[in-house]
C-alpha cells in the first residue's frame, strides 16, 4: 500500500537491484527525491503527506543502515 514504510523500503531496494543491470543508474538519494515528489501527488491531505514523508524517512534510513551500516544525515 502506498505510503507505508514497507512500500518505500521495497521501492528503494528495487531501485538498487535495477541499478545492478541498468545502463543508467539512479542513486538512492535521487530515488528518495523522486518519492518525495510522488508523495506530493498521491497524498490526499496534509496529514497524509506528513505521515508518508515520515514513513519514507524511516525506510530510507533503514535501507542505508542495512546497506552501508549507518544512517545518512541530511
């Protein structure tokens, strides 16, 4: 379901896997930025937008921790 931590985690990890075989890769940071833009389109209310963005940040930090052993500071 769109907006959940699981949805965003799956999306970020899928992008990483696509990068393994793609001619043009997309960084995790750029994928994060694209998801922020998608949230702006998909969110039906300000509360939804805030919740989705919080879930995206959790997913982004989780993926960074799993892959690189640390969370990225912004």
